């Protein structure tokens, strides 16, 4: 049931239902930016703590 949390894209107004979808969206729609790789890396690191965003 953890997949119900939402994650907003930092580069566009789009909102993804799951952090995994945000990861895919970033890689597919914004993969031209090198910043995305760093952002995705942070997302993966944050997954370990599983802390819900406020
Ligand atoms: Zn986006």
C-alpha cells in the first residue's frame, strides 16, 4: 500500500502516483538533463528510509 503516495516532478507540473513512476518519468521525459541522474540517485537513497513526504 506504500505505492499510493504521490511524488511531484521537480521539472514540470506533472504529478506521479508512485515514486517509481516519477523515476521513469524523469528518465524518459527529462533524461537529457544530467541533473536528473543526481535527482534519481537521491530518490533511490531516500527510498531506504521510506519517510513520507510532508
Ligand atoms: Zn517532469
